[in-house]
C-alpha cells in the first residue's frame, strides 16, 4: 500500500517520485488524481496499469499557469482566450491541437487545464513542466475523494499526497480543436 503523507510535507518526496518515473496521487479542486511525467513512457504506462485504462485513450495535462502551454499546444482559437481567462485556474479542461513539445501519445490533440488547487499548481511549478492528471480510480469507476480511498482502491501508486476530502464532480472537458466547441464531458462547469 502506498504511503500517505500530508500534502505540504510531501512535496519534495512527490518531486522525487515524479522525476524517477513514479506515480503520485494528489488532490485537486474536484477529485483525487494520479500524476506522472507525461514524457516518460514507463510512467505513462504505469498510470494505465494502475487505472486499467485501454491504450489509445489519452490523459489530461495540468500546468501551473498558461505560459507553461508554450509548445504543448498549437493553433489556439479565440475561444481559448475567453474561456481560460474566465475559468482558469479551475475545473475546465480544454482540448486543443497538440504542439511540437506535446508528449508523443497525444496523437494530434492535447487536453490541458490549470487546476484550481493551489498546492497542485505549486507542485507543478516546482516540477517545471506539465504533469498527467487523471482521476484516481479504476477506469469506469467512481473517482476517489480521499487519500484513504486511493490507498484502498488502487495498487501501484508510489505516493499519496493527502489534501483532505475533495468534492467532485470532475472537470468539464471542452474540445476546441476542430473549430466548433464540443462538450466531451459535462462536469463541474455547466453551460
């Protein structure tokens, strides 16, 4: 079973885990997530195994601020500016055309978000680049709302950062990659 540590006390250890290809469970403003280095193929595969997630299904990348998206995304539509200014940091994930610095598994598009959880943004900023953030659950299952639920339900997580209870639902996912905005998942932000 993964070790559970209080969020603030565990940041240095989390950075070591992320830097060595491990998986860190972390709180967000919605549910607990699994974080890993998206440019480390073994770390990405480890997240897939933990979740029981099929190949070909992507992950969300979380960044600490909009400037971190440089090179990750390409052809940013006008709607991005309006939506990111209004809802970020917060529970809105935007799907955009992938840029030249996006991880290879992105296959043309990349889902990105600036999370509303201040501690998570601090962790990402200190790590220095985007991390994967996918809900901490088996694929198709209910996302974890506490560190204890992560420990009880998921095997293979290297470290769990305890930030208390999170309150879902997960982020809304809006696809802006094809010109016309399309809702892929209705979450906390509603039209």
